[in-house]
């Protein structure tokens, strides 16, 4: 009987441990990134493949995707340089845009020879972070500085204006195609400030009006305060 009561007294302790473990597991599962994209989920692809756009995030219209595919396909046929643009929705925990791009490049082109003429640009539409990886043969035209500018400036400019993904991908494609065609680099887009300089200074008329208003307010205050002060002085 004593052993039975001893076991009953231990039930709350065991129940507490069980509930704690369930809560911990639930917290861990909720904290895991939902819908994250891993490299293993990306379709298989190799040099010479006719796939130019991989949009698992579904952010591109059919018109934009078709235009990008046409431009990159023509570039590959005319020059041998192969550009592929990838859009994903959410990176795996601990993954960065650059690490994902590097892993994807190596998955698609596992040898230096296979990746020599390849360019892969990846955009994550959750963070709007992007990265690019180029083969060694491409660097004679598409230098690392230009490639970084394409990602950090050309691609990002439309995204800062309201997540304009279609324009961002099209602008990045146009600049890459231009450079890889042997033409001069057009450079990043010009960012214009919409700050209106005119009208920020007070005109002479506005200054006079403001001064007159202040004078009237002060006179009204004095007209109220002086009689009251005089009345209290006489009372004393």
C-alpha cells in the first residue's frame, strides 16, 4: 500500500516531464522554417539544358519568364555562355543566398569543365537577398565586380521600389546578356531622388504673415493678462 501511494506521489513529476517534452517538441517544430527550399528540392539540370528559368517561388509572369528564356537561349546559341535565373521561396535555416547558389551551381555543374561557361543567379523572394556564381571561363567578360553589381544594384533597384520581381529579373538578364555579348557594360540603373527641393523654404510673404499672426496672438495675451494683473493689484 505504501509503495502504491509513493507511486501516486511521483505521477505529477512524471506528468510534468512529459508535458515539458511535448512543449519543447512543439516549439522546435513551429520554429522550423515552413516551406524552406533546399538544394535537394531543385530540379536536375546540366550544361546544354534547355531550362533557363527556374521559378519555384512563382514570382514571375509567363511573359517575363518567356522573355528571359528567349534572351538567354539566344545568348547561349550565339556565344556559348549559359545564364540561368532561379527564384526560390525561403532559404533553409542557416543557409545564405550565396551558399545556396554555390551548392546549386555545384549540383548542376559538378566539374570545372561543366561549369566553365555557366552563370547562375538566385533570388530569395522572402528576404530579397540574391547571389550569383560564375564559371571560370566567363570571368574574362563578366568580371566579379560586374557580377556583384548586377546582384547588388541592377537586381535590387526595382525590388526597393516595391518588390518588382519581373522588372528586377528582366533588368538583370538584359545587363548580363549585354556584357556577355561583348558589348560595353551599361552599368547599374541610375537612382533618382524624388525629394522636392522647391517649396522647402518659407517665402517672404509667408514670413510676413507668420510674423503678423504671432504679433496678434501676443497682443491678445497681453490684453487679457494686464487687466487681470491690475485687478489683483487693486484687490491687494
